[in-house]
C-alpha cells in the first residue's frame, strides 16, 4: 500500500507536504538548505530526524540521559514496539473530552493543527471536534499577526480549534514564530 501511495503522490514529506525530503545529498555533514517556499523563509534541515537519531545514540548523550546501553540503539518510529492503532467502538478520546467538559467546565481547551500536515490533517481534526456536537460560538475566521493571516480559528462553547498557516506536523519546528504567538495568546487569554 505504501508503495502504491508513493507511486501516485511522489516523494513528499507527509508531515509537511511543501517541505523538501531528506536525500543522500543532505545527510552529511549537517547542511540546512534555504527553503524556497514563501511560507517558510528560513534555513531548513530535511534530515533533522536522522541527525536527532545520531545525537541520541551518542555515548555521551546516552550517559547524560541515563539510557541503558543494553537497551539497544534509539530509533525513531520503530516497528519494534507494537502499538495497536486499530479502532474499535468505544476506543477513542472523545469520552475524555466529555469528562473534561462535565468535570472542569471552566477549563480552556485549545486544539491546533498545522495546515500542511497530511498525517494528521486539520480537516480530520475538525471532523472529530464537530462530532462532539458542541455549539459554535464563532465560525471559521482568519487570525492575524503582523497584518498577515497566521491561520484560521473556530470557537466552540467548550474549546477552540486553530490552524497554523504553512505549518507541518511539528508547528514549533516549521513555524516557530506563529507557534509562539498563538500559544502566548492562548495562555494569556488574548483573542486570536
């Protein structure tokens, strides 16, 4: 199935569909590239996962974080750990939100998504939020910073859903400034 998808879609980073992918020419030594996409004007390292894996497997780092040498090397997204992602009726996170709403009615909840992440798409996130059947306080609208659209926001009675324009799966990495701005606004109670 993966090969079929790759043949149709091509070699893209599913966590940020506009980002370049790690190739042998990027791997060593560490050489971030200037990312040409206008939404991300910074140096970008498409091989950050590779560098992180190398770093976490260094003897001095393993010692500093008290990683047992007998446990083997650190791997990102390994298949050695068996996670069961099979959905069965009653196995989802929605009951936890319903419990929060019931037991912590004043709790402020913010759910956010980068809008160029195809792994956890903001469209899918909006669908499960809509399945909570919460009344909408404020329908989709742009939120701005520096006279530019930072993303879009939709407010429900019990939570707020926000997208970050041009951000991939890891918002602080792909869009650190926007990540800081929306987070700071949320924790200080300022409007988006």
